[in-house]
């Protein structure tokens, strides 16, 4: 079963503007997909190399539903 959790985060306005611009030019990406890819990549690079983070990252990049 795939369970999702909502996160509320504050980001700098300049980052938001770049993010919004990216989404406007890449219609196959949405806010949730970008955040999942970014957070899972951060955890892969800075965490304990958890296989779950690897799975989410790869699934997000290739548009597979996370398992």
C-alpha cells in the first residue's frame, strides 16, 4: 500500500519563482514529484543510503508509482 504524507515548508521566494518557472516549462512534472525527487536525492547524498529513499528517487524520476 502506498501511503503519502503532506508537508508544509517555507522556502525563499526566489527559489519558489525558479520552481514555478520550471513547472511551467515541464508539464510532466508537478510539485509533489519535484519535492519527492529532491528530498529522496538529498537523503541519498547525505543520509544512510536507505534503500527506500533509492526506490522513491528512481520511481519518481521514471514516473513509477512509489511502492
